[in-house]
């Protein structure tokens, strides 16, 4: 029976600065690098044997995966990078300080933008303000100007079904991605209700090990660092 390990990237510079990041390509902090390396050590202790890994096209997730693979002694592993595993696009909130945004628009409105399942923030009108949103990695892609979690799931789920799930059927698999692309996967795998998924938190750099049946139904799941674990959706 296959196992799936999910890792949210380690702390990024904009995580540290409490800014909405989304698709902007920011890097890891030193703490984030340490979290990624610790994630690899925790996975290595599990005798986990992935045959392939997936990540986004964003630096913080790619570097997290590389640090983890290095600690696992598996830098040689095939890696697939795809924009559909990117973080949710925060639209017009991109780059804004979360606390200051709440003070300006009110806690309730910002909570809706951040946590509602199907209400996206206002669109980012000028993507060129952040060059990494319009660079060559997105050539030929109809990139969004804003996303809700629902919209994020609408790009993650087809990719899961067409590309990731068939590989998982062959054996263990590792994914390093982002808070919301991983929340989308958790919603899908655990069959979480729309209103309940808003309460699911994915901690940075803490591997989530998921055991599945051959039909890819979840049978068990746990965070490998119990001290930094958040509550998981109930099975069944």
C-alpha cells in the first residue's frame, strides 16, 4: 500500500514579515532552511521510499524539497515541477502586511478573503509589479489574477487525477508545496466539507505522512514532528 508524504515549504521571508505571498517568488529564511532539513531527517527515519517527487515552480517549495531530499540521501530522485502545485494567488492582497490589511479593511473582511472556501480577494490589476508573476516559467499559461481555495482546488484536482495519482499507484511519493495547494489536496483526500477545510492549518516544514489503500483511500495520517502538529480532519 502506498504512502504519500506532504511537506509545506519552510518559513519564507514573507512568512516572517507577515505578508500575503501567493505566487510571488520569495525565498526561504534561515529558519525555513532549517525546517526543510529537519523535514528530511524526519522522513529518513521513517524508511520512506519515494520513487518520484512533485513540487511547484516556486523557489521556496523547490528548495525545501531539495533540502529534504539531501537529508534523505535521495537528491537523485526524479522531480516534477508544475505551476498547478503553486500557492493560491492572493490577488490584490499580494505583498500586503496581514495585520495592516486587517486594520484597514476590518478583521471580518480579511478573514473572508483569507479563509472562506469560495470568495477570492480582489484581483491584482497589475501583475508586473511583481516580475516573478509574469516571467518565463508561466509562458503560455493563462495565469490567474486572484484565487480562492475553491479555484486552487480546481487546478490541483485535475493534476492530481491525471499525473500524481497514477504515480502514487506505483509506490511511495513525496510532494513539497504550499499551504493552500496542500490544503486542496487534504480536502480532496480526506473528503473535507467546504466549511470545515477553512479550519485546517498546514504547518511549515512538518512532513505529513499519509497511508493509503491501493485505491488511494486514506487509512491513517500523522505529522512526523508531533510537537508542531496541527489537528487533522477525521477519517471516515
